[in-house]
């Protein structure tokens, strides 16, 4: 097998670890966003409508972070499955050549 077609599952495993780290950071951001709140008087008496007006935008931002968490989680799961499949194929190929 030539170098350009070599597959190193250890590199894929490293990518899985990186994705898990990204997922952790996004999960922390989501927890913080979901726990954040704004009191009605955050902008003073003259601007009491501002927190309510920002609520829809904040909810959209929380939804976007939630979608990012789901997306990275799906990518991580898919990468784990890919590594397992590659390992299985490589073991099968090695057994074929060993016999």
C-alpha cells in the first residue's frame, strides 16, 4: 500500500478526542446560556422593554448553540463508528494476508 492511501486510525482517534473537547466547550456554553437571565430592570426604568425585546434574540442564540452541540455530537459518534469500521476491515485484511 502506498503512503498516500495509508490509513492511520490513531489520527482518526485523535480527531475524535478533539471533537469531544469541542463538544465539552459547546456544552458549557449551552449550560451558561440556558442558565443566564436578565432581570426586567437590567437597563433601568426608562428601558424596561429592552430585556423583553432581547429575549427572542437570546433564545435564537441558545437554539443555535444547542444545534451546534447536537451537530458535533453526531459528528463524534459518526467518527467513532468510522474508526471501528476501518479497524474491522484492517483486521480482516491482515488476517487474509497472514493466512
